[in-house]
């Protein structure tokens, strides 16, 4: 396409994330036509406001399905693509149907922007085959994608937005610089992410947005972002002769029945008073039976990287839904994405042998994410993102240690910006996708193509498999080859 061409896009899935990110991101791009939005039946009223604004956009409401896209929907969609000359598709559904829509899009030679994770399954915390299928799905998609490339160049982007964040890009550049000077790879990473959510017991049973009730949880929600970030940090400072050849994974989950032991029915009655009985639908004993196979609320994992049978690096990944939150009310709000008291905390410790330690600290202090007052990169601010760089005197160039970088130092955000940086980064993902479709960027310039996601997919698959083996009192160390070369895996 030429740079002046208008690109035509279908948005599949228009839940809280898509309404907050994808719709406004597409609307502010002059060369985009949002041709079609697809949502499930029953969501018509929730999209009424957007349907009134997007007069030239078609809206389809379809029945829910599992695993395979029904033939009649596939045929209707393919006819629409041909008739309207659609260029690309954004897939923002629940991850349970990511693969079904991706395969359809590949069959129609469409460019794809896919939400994370690439796939998951309803029973992934209990079924070994489902946990393994996370990796198999990826391999199936990449094989089909490579077949399409032999006929027609397209792009398949995974929305892993930390690859587009100025702060993480700065850290990767620091790691790469020291690696070139010392030949020392990353030797340790500790990654921590907490959503700062507090869901009450009845909500754990009934909530279908970022659910636990379908047998998957944190790793299948925001967890994939952290798996990918850990991989990107390691990769930024590695030389071919130092690259690990194997990966070993051990994991531990806190599931709802463990959460109910932390705070029980009597505890909630003390916190909220007698009115809690009106909100609570089940006793602790009933909850225990209902939630036996529910997905993970929190998880911890140790990932060893091995080279020639020796561990050369350890990654510690700790991911929480349940942590410090701003919620003080008993009934959930309408915004389950950024509302409902959610306060995000995220941090990383990255060691590069004796030469460098980099720390990332990003801690919000408020649950109100819709209004930003200036840059807000102070501790507790909505854009808080501090990087501390400690360097060995041999390579510090005489600079006082540590060097501290605020978010505004790294991103150049002006006080007039009205959007949280992590949300503006999500807009950047959409802009890159559209820039490729309109000919403004080449494929080589894109940052999160599907063929660079094998390692984080293995991490996710292995973390679920390790948990399943642990629950069965089996050997819970899951081993993979550590390679990002698809040809060596298929």
C-alpha cells in the first residue's frame, strides 16, 4: 500500500480493554477505517454509546463458541473481508478463542494484531494436555504464518506493550552496552508484578472478566507481559557463545481455596459488618467445593537457564492479582479493567555479573487512573517509573553510583500529556500496526512479531505444567530447550 492509502480494519472483541485502548487509538488515526466490530450477543447495550459515535462502522453480535470458529461465521466473515477489502484484524477477545480467530485471519491472508496471551484453556491449571497445548498452539500458528509468507507478506504482531516502552528500551540499551564491553550476560532477574486487585469471594465465582472460574488466572491475564519482558531483558545482553541451551521451570500457585484461608467469612464480616451477608452468596465450605479447580490468583516461579548442564542464570518471577489495593467498597464497580480499586506495582532486579545491577521500580499509589495531573513520575504517581543503574568502578566512567533516571528523563513526557504512559504505549502498538499496513514502516521495523515469542510461550506453558505436576506429587521441574529458532522446534 502507499502511505496515503486508508487501511480497513476489523476489531474482534470490544470489552473493557478494547473500549479503553483500541477504539480511541483507531479513532485518532486519520488513515484508518474501522469497518467492523464483532462482539458477543448480550453486549449490545454496553456498546450503544460507541455504535452511535461510529456511524460508518458495522457491528455484529454473535453467539459464543469454543475452540473452533463456526463455519457460518467463518464464511460470513471471509465474504465481508473480500467484499470490503479488509487489510487487518485486531483480535481482542478472551484468549480462549485467540487461536480460532488467528487461524481464520491467516487463511484470509490478513495482517493480525493479537492480544496476549496467544492462547490458554479453561482447564489449564488441571489438565497437562491443555498446558502443553499452549506451546502447540503457538507452533501451529507460526507454521501456518510462515506458509502464508511464501505467497504474500503479512505481519502477525503480539500486543506485548513493554517492548514499546521507553523505560524498558533504555534498560535494554544499558544491558547491551555492558555486554559489549565485558562479554558478560544477564545472570539474574527478579520480576514482580501486582495488579492490586481485591475480589471478594462471590466475585471470584461469578466474574467473567479476567476470570478464575474457567480454570485459568494470572498467568493467562497479565502474566504473559512479564514472561516476555524477562526474555527481552535477557536477550538484550546475550552473545551467541553465552546463550543458554536449556530452561528448567518450577512454579507454585495460590488458588482461590488458598485465598479463602487467608481471609474467611468471619474476617469479611469484621471488615464490612453485617451487610457483608447480603453480598456473600456462599459459605466457606460451599466456596471450597465450587472453586476446587479454579485458576491461579497469584504465582511464583523459578526459571533456571542452563548451558552445557550448568545453571548460568536464575529468573524469579512473582505475579499477583491479590495485593495492596485501593478498594474500600463491598460491591464491584462497573469498570473491572482500571476501576474497582486496582493499583499496579511492578519491579525488576537485573544483575549482570559483577559489572551492573539495574533496578526498575514502578509503583502507583491511587486507584483513580482516568485523570492525570502533569507528568506524575513521583513515587506513587500514575507514571512512576524509576530506574537505578549501579555500575562497577571499572566501567562507571567516574559517575557517582547509582545513577537514577526518572520516567520523564527517559520518555520526555510533557506536563501537557493527559494519558498514563503504559496506556499511551498501547496506543503505540496500534500505530505501529497501522503504519505497516499503510506502508510507512517495513516489517523489519516492527518490534513484537510472532516469530520472536517462542520463549515466553514456553515459560507460560511450563509454569502451568509444573503446577499440575506439583499438585499430583510428581517431579515438578519442567524442561525445555532454550532456543528461539522455530525450525529447531517444529
